[in-house]
C-alpha cells in the first residue's frame, strides 16, 4: 500500500478544555488514488490533512508512505520529504506578490529533483498567456491555478488540497476541479481533497466521511462522474 494511516489520534488543549479531534483514524490508499474527505465543520478534516502532510504531529498512531514511517524520519529528512514529495493547495493562495506567475511556479520547481516542464505546465494550467503577470493582476481562479501550478510542478507523490475551491464562484470552482482531475490523470499523483461540497465526492475514486473525529463512511466510487458534469 502506498499510504497507510494507522490509528491516528489527536487532541488539542488540556483538562476541561481538551478536545479529542481525531479518535483513531485508519486509512490505506493506493498510489494515484483521488480521495475526497468530507464531514461537518469541526470533524477533524483539516487536522488529518495537516498530520498527513507533516505540518502537525499526531499524539498517537503513525503514517507510512511507501513503507517508511514519518515518525521515524528526523526533522531534516521530514523537511526534505515534505518539500520533495508533498504538494499543498489551500483556500488562500499564498502567492509571492512580487513574483510573476511563472516565477511563483518556479519556486516549486527548485524544490524538486524531478520537476515538470514549466512551459508545458503553464499551458495545462491555461496560464501561458498570463505568465508574466503579478498575482494582483490575476482573477481569483487564475491565482488558484498558479497556486496549483506551484504545488504540482514538483510532481509530488501526494497532493493535499484543503477547500481548494472554497473562495471561488461556481464556474471557476468547476474549472479548478477539472484541472485537479487532469493533473491526477496525467501525472498520477495521489490526491487527498478536503471539501464541504458534497457534490465533489462523485468525481473521486474514494470517499471518506468523518464525523466527531472518526471515519463513518469509506467507500470506492464505482461510477465516477467527470468534474465537467458535476452540479451543485
Ligand atoms: N491548533 C488548534 N488548537 C486548538 N484547537 C484546534 C486547533 N486546530 C483545530 N482545533 C479544533 O479541532 C477541531 C477540528 O478542527 P478541523 O479544522 O480539523 O476541522 P474541519 O473538519 O477541517 O472543520 P472545517 O470544515 O470547519 O474546516 C475544531 O473543533 C477546532 O476548533
């Protein structure tokens, strides 16, 4: 198995204010799988994503990527691993304001020893004609596409997406979902996407639903719907 998540537990605070956010999460994923993580607000989705991404540490349990336990990696190795193998896409784009679209994407490329071709990627992202613009000269959708470019130019094994369409309108959200679908199919990255939008589950290979810090549903989609045909 490519990614295994074993009995992950996490709480915040202590004493009376202690909140048990994840209460024993078990999940295994194949390479290239597109997984959507759903659940009500506060159910622990972002916390789980951050633990998978090594941004936050679990209290108990472990995560193995290709058989290697993240907990066994020393800080330096973990940082190198995160840089090389994980890509993040957030609701907030966090682009560098004084760098152009192309330069923002190149920042991601420098972190990898197997980066994708930046010009080809600019075409895939529909950003080639905008490559010389600064972030404040772009629409929200174009900024998010640039952020996706920065995350995937490294050709990461795992692409972690936290509400990537949260700040976008309907049509732009669909365009971004189509782009993530294309990236997953073209480059074979494993995608884990946290969302509030139930409709998005139909485009995923795998649907995981959290409630109160536990997995309540976990199934594979027999009949995926292309992002283009999703409606909400
Ligand atoms: N650093 C932190 N310190 C204290 N509590 C935290 C921290 N991070 C998250 N929490 C709490 O953990 C719980 C789960 O948060 P998390 O962001 O994982 O939920 P979520 O399912 O992603 O929610 P949403 O859909 O609203 O983003 C919430 O009750 C939140 O307040």
